[in-house]
C-alpha cells in the first residue's frame, strides 16, 4: 500500500511500482482524497487500473488502523513525518505490518524508536525509516564494507568516511516543509537541539555507545590528508551518520567498537577545489542562517516549491549521484565502496529505493535478517535490498585497496 500517493514523491513511487512490480503483486493507493487517488491511478496506465484505493487521514486513527490492516507492507510518503507520521507507525507496529518511509527527521525517528520499537519487535513488524537517498546509500554502503572485511578476516571497521563525489538534483516542497519543521523545533528547544546534534541520537542503548571523542559533523572546509582532497559539509550527514551508527548498534556493534563514521562532500585536489568548496560551504551556512530567522524563513518559503511541487521531469532525468565510502580496518586493510545511480537522487533514485524496499519487505521475507522492531535499511533488508537495487540499475560495489 502506497500512502501519500497524491503527493510529489508518492506519485513517483506509485508510477515506479506500476512499471516495475512483478505481475501478481497486489498494490493499493492510499491518501486523504478518494477522487484525487482515482485521478492518479488513471494516469498510471493499464497495470494500475484495478489497484484498490483506500481513503485515510493520518489525523484519524481509525482510518489509519484500517489502512494498516489491509496491507502486508505500507510504504508511506506522508510528511512531514514528525507531524503526520506517528499514527501509522504505531498502527503497523501494533498489527505486525511491515513499514517503509522516507523520513529524514531525527526527532521523529527518536520518537518512533521510543514508542514503537518494543511493540514492533513483539508483533514481528519491520519498521524501516529512511528508505530513500537518505539513508540507503550510506547504510548499505557501510554494510557492504563490513561484509567484505569480515569475509577477508580483515578486522573491524575503524575510521570510515563517506565522500559525495558528484550529485545533481532538485528539491520538493515536502522536503523543505519537513526540514523547516525540524529546524523550528531545534530552535525552540535546547533539549531537542541536543537530541538532534547527538551523534548517537538514534542509538538503541545510548549509555552503551563507545566514547570516541569528538564525532561532530563537519561544518566547514578542510584538507583531508588521508583522502588527499578538500572536503566540506554534506547536508544529509546529520541523519545518515545517526542511521549508520544505529545499524552498528542493532547488530551488536558488529562493525566495531572503534567505528568512527563521518560524511563529507569531496571537492577534489586541484587549484579550484578550495574555492569551490568554500563557496558551497558558505552557501550552506547562508541557508542555515536564512532558516534560523522567521522573516527570511517566510521569504524562503515563498520562493521555494510548495508542498505537492518538486523538480521537473527533465531535472529528475538529468540528475545523478556518485558516492564513495573509504574505510580502514583494525587489521590494517583499506576498503572502498562505490554507490552510484542515474536520476535525481531525492526523487528519481529515491522512488526506486522506496519502491524496491517495499517489494523487498513483501517478497523477500525468507532472505531478510531475522529481526523486527524499528530498524534501519541495512538491519531490516541488508544484502537482499542491495541485490534488488543492483537489478534496478544502481551500482553498489566494494573493493579492497592494495597499499
Ligand atoms: N529520504 C529522502 O531521500 C526523501 C526524498 C524526497 C522526499 N522525502 C520526504 O518525503 C516526504 C514527502 O515529500 P513530498 O515532496 O512528496 O511532499 P508532498 O508533495 O507535500 O506530499 C505529502 C503527502 O502527504 C499527504 N498528507 C499530508 N497530510 C496528510 C494527512 N493528515 N493524512 C494523509 N495524508 C496527508 C499529502 O496529501 P494531499 O495530497 O492530500 O495534500 C501528500 O500526499 C517529506 O517528508 C520529504 O522530506 C525524503
């Protein structure tokens, strides 16, 4: 069941499933307007002509519970999740229904873990947040490094850095609304801000996490001698790093107790690199400053896309991303994983990732790790999802670096 099918990403996910789901998979569309769901279904072509439609509003508990009961897996793009998401998570956790979403909101994820993890674990539900560009490439990329090092008996993962080498795409109104909502909460409460900034904010057991010194996200340009390039902040690091650390903890710290993880944007080593890096880092700081003050936030809200709007088809088609993750192991080895896809990362590639996550949860149960609760993409689906994404045209590859 695709909940939020009338929204910008929901339409893309529904379209992806109409074109790529195997014959025999029953798919339904859910949202708060029956008429608009029927209009969306009509645009999806013959494959979707008999898809059932379910009217549900996340503010109406009974309708959300009914939606959960009709499905084996719910993929939801109803956001901002912090405002609209928890009723469905609770319903799925209680009913034992698998769930996948695109949330990148740390405070929502923390609330979901605190309220629903034990309930979902008892009911056998896999609740999987962050099944889009944040945080599947990060989470699966690190899992692949861990599996490669373990196969070679090369020790634990230690210093590990994700570098964004190339990225092109746009942004939707729903993403901006979610980001601004989280920003407002952080501004209004020191406790919330502290929760968001804690590197282990999504830990299943905060007190048991290792003390590895300063693990703050990078906020300015620097030269990295190990990577031999200029690196600067990456906008999604604040969510992705927490998800990857949660994956480590949920697996009993299988990546290692000295696993230090960060995410950066790579600007290369040429003479123009520090100039470009400084310009991008300044732009990110300016955006953060613009969001911090109500008048400029209101102005930005008027200039940027509204909920329901997002990048054009041309932008989605021409977009792409290329990511590398470098790691050192305790045995002295180095590995590199490469994750790459064509299409706008947050929309074209994300609709593939969420669509394949839903299919993975529905169809690959025998291949999935034996785990339930509020999970991450790596701990809920792991290698089965990586195989699906490769079949869908994404690159996920790992190699050992000979020194
Ligand atoms: N992780 C990633 O990589 C990634 C990428 C893209 C987007 N996202 C996230 O995905 C979410 C959706 O983005 P978007 O651009 O598609 O937003 P959008 O176009 O605004 O769509 C939001 C959807 O939520 C529905 N909705 C809102 N309130 C509801 C309620 N009370 N009950 C039921 N449905 C309700 C809307 O229904 P109506 O049509 O009836 O208004 C719409 O279908 C955002 O949180 C965004 O941050 C994440």
